[in-house]
C-alpha cells in the first residue's frame, strides 16, 4: 500500500524572482539535497520535498510531505526564508490552503533548571522539558523564545502566509537561534550554551538572558531543525566560538572510533573547552589574542589547508563567519567534494556586527 502524502501549493511574487531562486538554492544546500536547473529547484529533506518553479515574475511552490505536521513545518520554513531573503523588498506569498493550527507542533515549553559558566565567555543554561525525545538524534538547532520578565508568556501562532505570528508590544518575545549542546534524557534536560560576546554598540539580548536567567524562568523552544550530526568514519570540524557548542556536541555523540580533526578559533586559551568523545579527536586551537596585528583570514586559511589534505569520504563540517564560509564553500565546490559529506553554514556576519 502506498504511503499517504500531504500536499500544498503556494505562489511567491518577489521583487526579483530569479535572484530569489538563486538565494534559496545557495542557502538550502546547507540543510537539504538541492537539485537545480535554470528555472527549477527541488529541495529534498527528511520531512518532505519542495518543488519551486520560476515562471515570469513569480515562484510556484509545491510541497509534498509524509504528515500534516511535516507539511506545516515545510511551509513555515519556506515562508520564513523567503521573507528573510526579501529583506525590505516587497514580497507577496499565498497558499492554496490557509494554516489551520491551534498550536505549533514543534514548540516546547521549558523552564530554567540552572546556569553555569563554561568559560569566561560561554554560559550554559540547563532547561527542563516534559519530553526531550524529539531532540535525540535530530537536528541540533532550535529557536529559543524568552517572554518579558514578569509577564505570562504568549507564544506565537501562524499567519496566513505561513510565517509565525509573534506577539507584539508588551508581550514581545526575545527570539534567537541556538544549538542544543546536550540532551539528558534521564533528567529531561536540554543544555544550551550562550556566547557572552560584548561588542561595543551591539545589543546582545541572548547573552543577557543567559547571564540573568534564574531557576524557574519560563521559555520555549521551536525545533529541532538543521545541522544534523555528521555520519562518517572521518570528520573535519572547523569553527569559531559561535560553532563551539555544535562541535562539542558532535564530538560527544559520534560512534566510538570515529576519527576527527577540529580547528577552532577562540579569543585565548581561557576559552578552550574539554571535548569529551568516544572517537579519536585531534584539536587545533587558534587564539586571536596571539595573532600579529596584520594577520587576516587565519581560520579561513587553516581550514583551506586542512580541506586540501582531507581524504575521500571525509565529512567536512564548517560553521563560522559569512564571508569565510563563502570562500570555503567555493573551495569545496571546485574540489568536487560529495555534497552529502559536507555541512558549511555561516553563523554570523562581520558586516552585521559593524552596523
């Protein structure tokens, strides 16, 4: 008997449809199997696939998923990304059926259990969740939602265009994307490490929450998604502080005997962390504090050298600054590395921190 599938179609009218299709393919290659021809793209993931056709000034979207919840998650992911790519440009997005959800299927309420300092600039918050099963062996990333202190939380719903409808005004939530550092099924706990990165003139509300969090504080997590654990006998890991929680989780959860090399850039030796693992791990720490004043692209150059020396079958996992990632991805493309054996994602942008 053929398994039941759930389908939904949509139409997006962006300012530049071809440019939008290019942006979709460049981004989703980090999270899905992307097939691309000139005016067509198919995004295939564990929760289903999306076919996107460029026709004149619009994108025609067809979603096919194994469950209704997966269909909702797929629509939401597409919608959120399209509006993110559009930025300040106008975008009209409509669907063949309006969302009909009373609650988000992947929103989990949590409470703070405790906090601790991992390094001088990394603070861990441990959350209790009634069920941690969805987070075991799944994507590593979640959106952390924090309500205003002293107010009853109001969690998001769904807009007609598929995006999440977040509360505004006095109920406005803090929303940030983070990595689940560890899952403790015995205690029903999820650990999230928050980088404490004071940048003059740049607000750091996520870091502020972690610094001030108290046991019993309420929050919610949307996810998990993106950044699945690499599956390979040999893994190259490259990242800076923003990627350190993910690198540490990968090292902790790989099967025994997995060979890994990690290149990690941090401010100084005090920011290094133990990386317990059942695998075999060689770690190269890069300390920005020791760089010559005229040094540039140190992490990028170290990554390029390591990539050139990798053996066939090595999973290459990279997460760092946007321009560094683009350069590294270009090298991987020229090298012809198997797309199923790489995860290359930018976690932050120098351009944004300078604004």
